[in-house]
């Protein structure tokens, strides 16, 4: 019997392989052509993207890795998703991109040649056992990878074996803050194909919200109804795309006052609200980000309606502020002005001036959206947070009120209510287009929508 070479990723309980089995595994394999790719449109867009990056760093080597696997527990890894900048520059989005690296090598007076260093398909001869023994990279364990020639035909890039990369000097996207910032800033404005991918993500997400409402009777009967809802949405996300774009927030009752409640281990109560914040990520890795706050009885109580309608008014004001040339922060300011005035009318605040309303709103009212749910996050403030909106940018508008259950500045009837309304919009030449309008936002619209789904 032979042990596996040290470079193979095998389990401590894997059986040794005899020389006879090793020889037997090496022969008599038929050819297996690589399946056709559905990513052709993405590959066609990447040369122009790389050219834009090249122009920003003439004469410098640029290194953009896909990323590495991360251990979840012992010998089990988390599912792999390539780094967004790598996906944007290559069009490659699959789990087989583990460890791959895009290098832009200086070429000519100012340009670059793009070289993709990858782990090609393992040969099945000459004693190579990776294809059937390696748990991380073996074809029989994790699936087919392209060989170098196939990868070149697929991407249009010159491809080389990852083992030949070594440790090249240059600007590294994982450590170079300027390169990381530029890679974010180049993605701030989406092209028509990207907007279409985001609309697809939004449409699938709307279907997932409908699934969640239809599942409410089962979820209400389960001791961890929040997780039931999370699971129902996750089924839609995996069936229609790559999965969820971020951890689903299914927050009922006072859990909705926790901004990123992802434990989702609570029971649902018909007298309370459910805050569902979820998004489907497409196979091309573009994600939606939508939130609806739903009455679990199907009808808002008077106090729930009071809170909801103030948040809705804030969102309407924020959306109305979206247009090319407007400051990015304008929509947040517009929404928070409405919130502050509403809290003052309720007697919670003495006046609407200052920033004391933030005790009840906690965070900003929106962000860029794209390959990441909080897209372009490495962009410099002057180009993003302190910049102006441009046609083709996609962003969320998501004001909220989070009225903590132990907040003694609030009347008792308001405590423990959390409401967020979040929609995705694309900036147009004259304003903004609501991408997620298929999901109702008004009190009457939500009640009618829920009633129809639950009756069906």
C-alpha cells in the first residue's frame, strides 16, 4: 500500500492505495468535453474593464487573486465564492476558482497583458492521483475543471499553471489600499448588462418573498419560525441563483430592532411584525437587497401602522432625492428629516434638529449595490460617500426605525417594534427607476398582497 503524496488533501480516515489500484486508476478514461458556459456575455465585457484598470496603473504589475478556501470545521471548508474584483475582471464566478490569480503584466509603453494563473484539470496518467484522491481539488470530489487550453478558449486570456506563478512583486489587491480603492471605484457605475443581472436578482428575490409569505402558516406553527422563513427563502435563492447574497435576516418582534439579526431562532407571533431582509445572488454573483416588514396576522395594528407609515414616508422622501448630480448623502438626509419630524410629532424628541433621532435609526439609509451587497465599499469617500450620483449607479434606499424593547425614552406601546423598508433603484438620466416595485410597500398594498398569497 502507498500513502498519498504530501501535496494531496486527504482525510485522516482515507484508505491507502495499492500500487495496483494506482495503475488501474490511471488508464482507460474516455474524453469528457467541458460543458458549454452560460457566461459568454460576461467574458465579452472583461477586456474593456481590464483596460480601464490598466490605464490607472501604467507600468505596474497588478495582482488580483480569486481567494482561498476557509476552513469551517476540521476538514470541511466554507463554500467558495471568488473575490468580486476578480469576478468583474475575468467573468469567472464558479467554486472552481479557488486559489486562482489574475496578473496584469506591464506590456508596451503603458498597457498590460492579462495572465490568468489557475489550477488546471488534473491529468489521469503518469501516477497523478489528485483527480480521485484529493478532497479539495480532485475532480471526483469537487467536479470538473478546465484544462489550460479550455480556460484560454473560455476567457480569451493567456492562462498558465498556478504552480508557475511564484511570488511576483507588484500591487496586490488584498493588501494595496490604492488598488483596492480603484477596483471599487471602477465598479460604481454599472453597464447595461450589469443592470440586467441586478434586475434578475431582484425578480428572483421578489419570488422568494412571495414564497416566504405563503409559508407563514407553517412558520407560525414551528418553534423556530424565523428559521423556517430563512429556509424557504434560501431554497428559492439556491434554485434560481448561486444562493443568498448575504445572510438572511428573518427578525420577528423585538428581534427586528437588531440590525443584523441572523440567528433567526425565534418563534413567530401573529400579533407581531416580521422584518425580512434578503437577497438572491445570481450565478454571475450580482445580488439584490430588499427588506419588507410584514404583519404576521396579515393586518397592521394601529401602532404598527403608525411606525410603518413614518418609515414609508421617509423612504419616499429618500427616493425622491435620487437623481444624477445629487449628493450621495442627499437621500439619507431627506429620509432622516422626515423621521426626526415624525418623532417630534410623537413627542419622542423635543425638536427635529440635531442628530438625536439616530438613537432610533442607528445607521445610514442605503448603499451601493452590485457584486457585493455593500458594493464598492473600498472606494474613497470623495468618490462615493461624499461624491455625487451618476446615471447607471444602483443603490438601496432603506430607512428604518428600531424602537428597542428596553428604551425608556419611548412610550410602552412603541417599544420592541422594528421596521425597515428597503428597495433597489438604478439612477437614470432624469431620476431613478425602482427595480423592486413588484413587491408592494404601502400598508394597503401589503395587506392585500399577503391576503391573496395566503388565500391562494
